[in-house]
């Protein structure tokens, strides 16, 4: 039973567990019922046969004529055995007096010694035996004689009746066969019942599983059909109510998110016009700041710097709104990867601060502007938050083009790594007024995915972080699954 319990607990299919449980129940019930009926029927048949044989033997002994006072001879023993044996009976009678016995019947050595001892004690006893593989019944008793001299002990005449129980054993075997056949029918019935029960029970379970799978895949309209009013129906109703509530809340969140994104996009576009004018003014202030005295010059430079930050933030917000709206598109061209990376570094004055390991001759079909945005964000992040040397490496893998930007700084903390590409995320709250807006890495990853690739971050060795840009192979189009 322990093994069956372990099997049931380990079986992953509810149908299998239900089927095995019903089969085990049917088998155990059939074995129990068949075994009990077999034992009871066997004992009743053998007991009835045994009682009838003892009664027949004692009645025949009572009908014998009186024996003489002297010890019986061989002829008399044979005559007693013949009188007690019936021609229509299967019993063989043995008459024994001392060392003398009748000629009929099996050898005395085949009789159980404890039975002979009990007979010598004056008891009427019987015992079942097996001789040559065949069951039998031995009944033993004494035949009293008239003793002329009671003071002189004399052996008593022992009577043994050996009866075959082959016919009774055949009857018991037929009963056992019938019991096992009934058990087999019960097992088959249990299997059919398990299949029917499994069909009735597992149908709503399968429907619940399909509904939950659809919900898990994001289909909030999924519902499970409710059958009846049992526990599974209650579960289905609860699932449907939960799905309806979830659909309503998610719809509300999506509406709010859509409004928030539209608001950000609208505000960003509205800010662009005044910012353009402000930028033009700050360009004039930059030219004149060095001629302005004291605080006026510092104020002019501060206004110019903050205006440029605000302009970059608005540009980033507009770019993010394009990704959210699905309007961001690629302007593909054949790009020499090494030259494009070097151009990005030269344009920002990073050539002397960044090491490169770029194989020449690698041409990929990419959007040069978006590649420039990705590399610039990664290198800027490494220079700002890492430690020199910062290195840019490129390599063509069997399944992708990989560009890695690494540094030798403190690396990414375990709680920072999962959030490093999140929008507006800054690992250090003290950097709230830093140059970055918290959108650079998020925009870089969206650009990588727009090319059909991805952007990953990990710590490299004992120190430093590595950001890897994975793009489709140079001989495949962006988004090509090769």
C-alpha cells in the first residue's frame, strides 16, 4: 500500500491517479471478498465432509457384533476392516492391534504420529493429511473388547479410516476459480467505472485548465463553463469572477497607462517649440557668458546647461512615446560596424578614453542613427558609473553579431541588475540631479529590439560590468530568425 501511495503521489496525470485508485480499490475488494468467501466455503465443505465421515464410522462401529475376550488374529482384523469399509465409500479402514494390522489400507508410517498417540489415549480424533499430493482425512478411534482379566493391561483395537478429499478439493477449486473470475469482472467493472468517473470529473478540470492557460497567455476574456453545482462548479465560478475582475482592472490600468503615455507625448511635443526658441537663446548666452560679469555669467551658463538637459529629456520622452505607440521605424543601410562605432566615439570626444577591439570588414544592415544611440548610451553609462579602462569589442558569433561595452568599475549590485533597463531608474538616489534622465539604457534596449536583437547586462570577472548588444548576423535581415 505504501508503494501504491507513493505511485499515486508521483503520478502527474489526474486521470492516471483516478484510474489507478479505482483499480486498486477494485482489486483489493475483489481479493478480500474472494478470499473470505473461499476460506468460508472451504471450511464449510471440509467440516461437513469431516463430520459426516466421523458419524458414519462411529455408526458402523456400533453395528459390529461383540468381539471376543481373546486377542484378535489376522483374519479377525481383516474381517473388522472389511465390515467397517463400504464398497460405495472412498474410505479405507485399517484395524490395528499391537504389532498386528489388517492387510488393507496404507502403511502405518504414513499416519501422523500425534494422531496415533491420541487414539491410544482413548480419543476419537481426525486430521487432514496430504499423501502423494492428494488431500485426505484420517479418523482414528478405539474398539473396546471384553477383558477377562481387568488387572492385566492389554492393547486396545485401533481403527483408522483414511478417506480421500479429492472430490471436495475439486469443489473448493471450482469455488476459488469462480471467486477469482468474479474478482476479475469486478476489476474490469472498476476500470470502466474509473473511466466514466474520470470523463465526468476531468472534463470540467480540462476546461478549467484551458481557461487558466488562456488567462496566463494574456487572454482576459477567457471563461470556464460552469456545470452543475458541485465543488468544481464553484471553482469555475470563482475563476470566472476573478477573470472578470482582472479584466476590468487591467482594462482600467491600460486606459490610464494609455492616457499617461499620450499625456507625456503631448507635453513633450508641446515643449519642443518653446525649447527650440530657448535653445537658440542659450546659444547666444553661451557666446556672451564669458563677457558677462560674476553671477550673471554663471547664471547664463547654468540656464544654458539646464536648457540642454531639458531638451535631451524631451527628445528622449518623444522617442519613448514612439516606441510605445509602435511608430518607431528603422532606416536600414549597409553599415560598417567598426567604422560606425569609431564615428560614435569621435563625435563625442571619447576616442582617447575608450579602448576598441573591432574587426574590420564586418558589414551589417542596420539603422546607423539608432546604432549610434545604442553605443553612445552604453559608453556614456560606462564612463559615468564605471571605472577605466572602458573597452568596446565586436565579434561575429555563429548566430549573432555581438558588441560589448565593458568597464572596470564596481559592477552591478544584485538588486540593480534586474532594473538597469527600466525607465527612469537610477541605482543611486543621490544621483537624482545627475546628467542622465534614466531613459538612456531603456531607449538603447528598445532600439536593439527594434533591430530584432537584445541588450543584456552582467558583471564581468571580479570587477566591472559588461553590456552586450546582440544583433542579427551580418548576413541576415533584422528580425530574421536565423
